[in-house]
C-alpha cells in the first residue's frame, strides 16, 4: 500500500508538491486569483463573509467568488461574458472553490490578455475565438494521458494516475451539458471541478489544461494538502524548517591530572 509522504511532517511544514491536480486549493485570495488592474478602473468589491466580485470597465466581463465552507466544493468561482452590460451571458465558466488557485490565476491571466486583444483589435476574441480544440488536449496526450471517445459525442482524457480528467463534448447541439469539464481526483467524488459552457473561448480551456500539467511544483503547507490522495503525491524538495540557532559549546576546563608528578 502506498505510504503517506506527509506522515512525519509537521502540519505547518512548507512543501512543494506535484502533480498539481492533487495539491489542494492553497491560499484563496480573489485579488490574487483575478490578475486584473484594479488600480486602473476595474471595480472590485468584497464583503465580510468573503464573497467578492470584479468587473471589466466595460462591464462585459464579470467574475465572482462565493464561499460556501460547509459544502464539499467550498464555494464557487465564476466568470461570465456579456455582449453588452446587463445582457444575458454568452458564455460562463464555473470552478469549485477547491480548485488549485494557481490554475485559476493562470486562466485569469489568459482571460485578461484575451480581453486586451478584444479591446485593441477588430476581432471579437471574447466571443469568436478561433483556437482549435486540439490546442487543449494535444499537450495532455504528449504527457501520456489516456484518450477515450464515445458515440454520445464526448471524448475523455485521463491522467496516468487516473486522478484527473478532461471531458470534451464536441457534439454540443441542443445539449445543456458543459462543452468542457475538468476535474481532479475521482470523477465520482472529485477534489475539484471546472465547467465551461458552450461558446467559452477554447483559449481559456487550453490555459487551464496547460497549467494543470505544468511540472512547476505548487507550494503548500502539509495540512493544506487533501488527505484522500496524499499517497499519490510527489513531494518535490520540501522546504526544511530551520532549527533554532545553538551557541557553540564552551570547552570544559581540564580536570585534575591523573599522571605521575615529575
């Protein structure tokens, strides 16, 4: 039976772990996750219970964080795009609050880049993304993920450890199901899930999967790492705790001589 690499660590011990999909959410901070220029006209608000929201100056992008600490998902991160303020959302992304925050941050960096391209070009990148679906899953295959296609119009990619997956519904006509679904852990009882509605720019899904398979370890304390899958984690260069400084010992004075007197 695989051993728990965290068994003998202090709960506050800082570590670096891989794979990313099993690392746990980390430190949840909307201002950090949403890599937007709040000092340059992006409204941001957060209330006492942690609920937060941010908007683009044109109000076409809306992002929210709603904590629900007593539920398995611990709450929801959501992004919606609108062609005009107060109009219905054209597409939406939703993430469990248990999703590793580094994955969310990488996705929001890509979202902001897409927004800037949309603002400074004649292309409507937020709503007419031309990125091919292969950009999302070819890197997964290159990393040894398994691929399965079903006749219901879906294809699924599973990590080699079976504890992460990406599902693409390529036949979406009339289906209420998300076009893309990404998860960590077992799908029957996931550690986290992400869902992308029809119309979501494929560029954003690709940003999430690229971050998902990155080999850059994530920093956590030992007690932040989910217990159910700890035995599947690789502990990459733990940050050792510093021992308190100990002053050098002062040599003891020599004892009385035991030799013969001359």
